[in-house]
């Protein structure tokens, strides 16, 4: 799997999948500003992948 670190398509897709807290939405739209943000964005990406698999199984 090739990973593009500046690829924001998953972030936009994830914003449309579910309701997010204001801080998570700001992070997904604005990007990382520090180590804490990078960690949280990683957590959100794992959640996105999990929800994406569930969504694909339903279709």
C-alpha cells in the first residue's frame, strides 16, 4: 500500500461519514499544528479505516 502523507481525501470523506467534535473537525480541515494533533489525527485515521471497512461490507 502506498501512503501519501499529504493526501487529504480521507479527511474530507471522514468529515461526511459522521458527526465530529468541533476540535476534531478543525483538525481534519486545518491540519496538524503539533505532536498532540499528529497523534489525534492518527487515531482519527484508524477510526476512518474501521468505519470504511464496515461501510464496504454493507454494500
